[in-house]
């Protein structure tokens, strides 16, 4: 799988551009300034670099070595530091109650591994921590504008609710929108966007 992404990222251009995802930009102020953020499946680093340049302490994780190279080059160009961990999400140590926010932008995982990774994300958030994501939903298969063609890799609001049983969703919304992110995401798209908060359990 990382060969596929390494090839995608091997060109001089950034496959999804260098601007952070618009949904993330629109909600990032909800994350307390200066706090610790993990960006999963971060690819060439556009979202991690954006957050680092807004005074967050950012760790990124992805299995693509080409993605890591491009991300570190972008961080250096923008004069910020990110900690980029090269790892498959299946093997990554997310930690427990470690992150103020976890960001997942266009991370589409096979349903054989996704529920376990989502459970690790939930555990890894601090109490009141935020999970911010945007992905394609199954309706995206009607468009040829980006994302996997395998329906089981596309998130639904039902799957997100059941795989994140202890998050309270401040937003969980399907939408149609025109997006332009590098060569990789171009045109009308069917999206699922969410902001979940890990509520501290009242004892
Ligand atoms: C569509 S790209 C999104 C990249 C980045 N989040 C962005 O929005 O620009 C999906 C990324 O998921 C990564 N990925 C997919 N499955 C993964 C896994 N099991 N472990 C780690 N990274 C994975 C790929 O390497 C790729 O960089």
C-alpha cells in the first residue's frame, strides 16, 4: 500500500496541494492554542504544517516515506517543525489520553482495520479532546473526483457513530461541495465531516 502512495507522492508537485484542507481551516480554532495535535494519514504534510504554523505542537503519522520527505520539506520551507512518524496506523502507538486533538483528513481505511484504529483514536484523546475529520462518503462513488473506489473504505455517519462510541458529535454532516486540492481532489465531491469531543465521564 505504501508503494501506491510513494508513487503518487514522487512528483515535484504536492498531490493534494500545500494548502490545508478547508474544513480543517474553518474549525481549527476550536483546538486550544499551543496544544498537542496528532494528524493521522498525513501524507505530504499540508494539514500538519498549517497547524504547526498556528502554534500547535504537531505529530504526523503516515506509512509513506515519500510523503514524509515532502512534508518535512514543506515544514522547512514554512519555517515550522513537525514530528513525522513513519508507521502503518495498525502498528502505531497512539498512546492513552495523550492528544488534545486528532485530525484525520481523507483517511480511508479498509473495514478490516478501521474499527480497531478508531478505538485507539478514542483512547488516545485526552478528556475533552477533539477528533476532527473529513472524508468521502459512499455517494462519492457517483463522482470521479477523488477517493477510493471500494465502498467499504468510505465512512458513513452510522459507521462513525458506532466506531466512536464515547465521542459526542458536535458536528457529523454529509455534504456536497466543490473541492480543489492539488491534482488529487478536483470537483464536486460527496463528503462526510465531523467534530467529536471525548466527554469526561461523570463518576
Ligand atoms: C488521500 S491521502 C490524504 C493525505 C493527507 N491527509 C491530506 O489530506 O493531504 C491518504 C493517506 O493515507 C495514508 N494511509 C493509508 N492507509 C494507511 C495506513 N494503514 N497507515 C498509515 N497511513 C495510511 C496514505 O499513505 C496517504 O498518505
